C-alpha cells in the first residue's frame, strides 16, 4: 500500500546575503514538521531553495564587481551551509536560476498573456528595492515603504500587468469555503479585509529598467517580475511543465503546506492563488504565515546592527540547543524574542536541568542499583498510573499540536513530561528505596517506569532535536523498533534484562555572566578588527625637506597605486549628501556618526575624523559620499557609506565638499 504523500515548502530565501537567525527560524520550523510527518509514516517531500533575481541582486553584484550569477552562487553556498549546520532534512534545494525553472516560468507567462490575463501598459509609482514591491501613492507615507519602512524610489517604465481583479471574487469565495487555507486565523482576516474586499489593483509583472531576471519571450526588453518568478518555484521545482508535467508533479501537487513568514503573506495568499487560477491549476491546501523572531523586540536587520547568525550560535551552544530555542520560544501567532540572556536561561533551565539531569540521574541510578539491567515492571500504583497516563497523553498532545502547527506547544508538552518524571522521582525517592533490600522490587519498578517515560521523550524529540533524541535512546540502550511513534501505543516496551547504556551529559550547564562576558568580548573584538581596518585617523605626515644642505630631498609622497580603467572607476557611486546631524560615537575616540540626506533617503555613515572636526560645525554642510559600499559595523554602529576626505596641510583630514552649497543632495559625482 502506497504511503500518503505530504508535500511542504518553505519560502525560498532571497539570495541577497547571508541569512540571520530570524531567517533561519523558518527552515528549522519546516524541518520539525517534515520530520514529524515522516515519523507518522507519510511520504514526505520537503523543498526549499533560493530566489535569485531582481534589481537588488543586480545592484549588489555590481557593487561587488562580479556578475549577478557569481554573486548569487556565493550566497547560495552560505544559505546551504547554514541549512545544513541546522541539521535540516530538505529533499530538494531549488534555485530560480535553474534552467527548467526559467523555461517553465516563461511558458506560464505566455499562457497568462494569451489568456488575456496579462496586458502591456506603463508603470508610474513607488517601488521598494529591498522588498521588490510596488506601492501606490495612497499606500505610501513620507516616501517610505509601508512594510519595511525603508525609502522608496519613484519608478516609471513600460511594464506588463496582471488583471488581479478578474479573480478577486473567486479567491474570496475559495478562502471562505476553505477555512484552513490561510492560518493563523488572524492572518486570513487581514488578507481578506485589508486587501481583497477593498479591491485589487492590477499587478505589475515585468520590469524593463534592469536585466537580471527571466526574459519575457514575447518582448525582449522585459524581465519577469521577481514575485511571479519566485512563486512559481513551488510547482517548477517538482517538474511542472504545461506540455509535459512530470510524474513527481502529478504525484505531489497540490502542496499540503506552504510555510512562509507573515511579511510575505500577501504574495502567497493573494498573488499565488490567482496565478494558479489563471493557469487552471489546483491551489495549495494550506498556507501558514509564521511570526517573526525578534531581537530585543525589534526586527533583525543589518541596518539596525542587531543581527545574530545561527551558525555562530551553533558553534557556541550546539545545534540542538539553538533548534530548541527557536521551536520552543516562538508562539503560534505572535512574534518571539531572542536575547543571549534569555537563550542561556532557557538552556540551563530546560535543557540542562529539566531534561539532561533527568536522563543522566535515571540511567546513573539504574547502573548503580542494578548494574545497568532493566527490571520488570511490578505492581502499578496510583503514582505510576499518573506517570503512565501523562506519557500517553503527551503523545496525543504532540500529535494534535503538530497537525495544527502549534509547534511550540508540542515541544512544551514533551518538556512537561520531563518535568512530570522529575516530580515522580521526588515522589518515589529511589535513593531511599535502595536502602532497604525489601524495597528492591519496588525500586526496579520505579526505574522501569522512568526509563520507559524517558523513551517516550526520546522518541517524541526526534522531530525537534534529532541529535538529542538519538543520544537519549542510545543511552537507554533502546532497540530500533522502540524508536518509532507506533511503539508509543503501549507503555511497556522494555523487557526485563534489557541493559541501559552509559550515561553522558546531554547539556552542560552554562555560567550566565561568564558566557555573556565572553560573547561581549568576542563582539567587541570583531568590531575592533573592522575599525582597525579603516584608514588611520592620524594620516601619514608629509616629510619636510631634508635639513642637510644640498641634499636635494623634497617632500615624500605616498607611492602611486596601480592604474585602473574607466570601467573600474565607474563601479564607484559617489553622491552629494546633506548632513542632517552629527555626533561622537560612544566607545570610539576617532569616529563621528552622521545622518545624511541623499536624495530621497537618509543614511547613517561613520567617519574617523573626530579629532579634526566638532560635530556641531558639520550640520547642514554638504559632503561627498561613496554610496555603494557594503554596510560595515564599527564600534557597535552601522555605517552605510564613506565620506570622502583628503590630507590637510596641518596633518589632519579635510572633508571634500561640492564647491557650491547649492549642489542638490543626491546628485551624482563623477
């Protein structure tokens, strides 16, 4: 009999840079779900990947001096490395630069065009480069993106548009007749009430102002809008083709679950279903918009400088400790928060004390009192029945929570069973029983119940903490047939005479202050290394003429750098900027922090000129800024550019500025 299929996807990661721990949460969440469905005996296909087109990537590649394909290849290797470090069990990693994806998307565009759903027009409005999103004047306040808050740019270009309103009522009817289609419920109400019912505007589905994208076959001057391109991955990645759909596609589609972040819910619950309707394809069964992982209650971003990377956390704390925090501390429908202090407290309280100590002391007691042999379960008391009932109830609770996507609740149910086991130890006092030979049968029964309950914990943890699950079951000496969900249908797998393995520490308790101090020191050293790489604030002094009469030695100049071509110079973007504010940077003697107005955007830039300028003297001045440098973190602050300066006659620095203060901020230099 064929297994029931379960096809699930994550959103594909945008290949603009290394994913931080907030981005990584999604792949770990998806992995836990995929692993559980495999434990249930389903035929799981778990797909993830990268979204690799768009103007943002084209700009980053240009700034890095590489081709867009070379740039995304480098990012993809980082994404895969982190996904693998987190021990995720995806079945396929697809890329939107894959040739089969490119060809299928082009065919889909042509089908929609031939059907009359796509037409050519002209786009006039606002565009968010980081989010690859379009906005109308009514959606924009102060020229900033309503989703991410970053500055928008005005766009005006020929483009193709999709007639979204054609499918609006049909989609509303579908959502209302399929109550589980969008989860959580609050996200569904948001999409229907805020977007669908007020009326959909036609969607721009091509761009003609840049080239890094999938070409539109019917008009060579256009590339397909990145969201139409990216969303198609869920079918192209399993072999959809309008002419020859693969067996895999026919087996797997429709998807059982799309797991996405709440910030891209509109694209997945409105645009994607409408595209599928246009193509005449079934809609996915469920779309779940998970919350964000915040840091100190703020969304993580490089511009804020509040980034934590999952691989750094794994290096210090271990992969399962990081997985545990992600899966246990993120609520079903509201945002979670991560700080190092909270992480360490959770590590010590839940993993080291509650779970690790339970396993270690139980196996140690069995080794001490019975030489590692498991004794038979004797007479069952009310205390025993309560523990057994708790173990069996936990299996059902985890199952119900996993199917309803309450992942944190499922993890908490397992931890609650561990707490109940610890309470059972306190209630039965095995060490006291061991003092009297007459109580040895009872002691054997108590330890049997504990070892069996710990087996339940080990089996149930496999989806969430796979390495820890294996370590627990190995220490129990549990045979393979005792490691399945089916084996939890009956409490009593172990046989008398079975032997436990050697107890080993699962999670060593951390010293909170010492660990925080170590992390702080490491971060300071990283920032100091970056700052040290800046040009010295103390410039090299020009050498004076030699005092020796007749030496003929003049002023020494810095050696000339290698010549560059006009193409090399053209890679540097310099603009005029207006200084809105300037202040000294705490913990740095040489850095000033500027807020600069550059056209329609505001940037923070740091400059090592604190010894030569008073901050208040620079406000309202015009300066020249290199605007396409990669952001850098200096002394705990983010710098998004470089202010140009030159050596001054007195040995200091002199800021370069336009000859006229009337030069418009944002104006290009060069």
